[in-house]
C-alpha cells in the first residue's frame, strides 16, 4: 500500500487533536506529497518534546507514519534549534505544533 500524502496526514492529525480540545496547528508547511513531519509538543510547563520520523527500516506496510521521540521534555530552544537545523537540510519539512499536558501525542512510536 502506498503512503498517505503528507498534507492529508497532517490535516487529519491536527483536526483530531483540535476535536479533542488540544491546540494543534501546522506551524510549517513542506512538500504536500512526501515531506517529512516533525511534531513539537509543548507540555505547558516550560518543557517541549520533539517527535521526528523514525528510520526508514522502521516503517510499516500500512499508510501510517512511524515516529521516534528525539527530545523528551527539554527546553524549547533546544527543539527550535533542531527544527531549524533540519529545515536548512530539508526545506520540504512539515512541523506540527501541539499543546498537550501529557506525554501521549497519539503517534505511532518505534520501540
């Protein structure tokens, strides 16, 4: 099965979280078909987590995306610096910003 378009995946993710009462927005748009997706989670306590795409060998056969937790509850500047570094390397990068007090962003994670 082919992978779902990035713009559709991001739209569904944002809508699902907004429907749950979480503030969630696309803060950077990239390639609508095959851009990488980064999810930054503001825990509303001064810390931020960052989820990035998992290595290619971790992808499954279905249309979903697999993520890894790159940073867990760190200073926001560390996450911003990492996103800026990645964006210089890959300008097609998408960034989703989510305000969430807990740790479960509803993403499929690598073990």
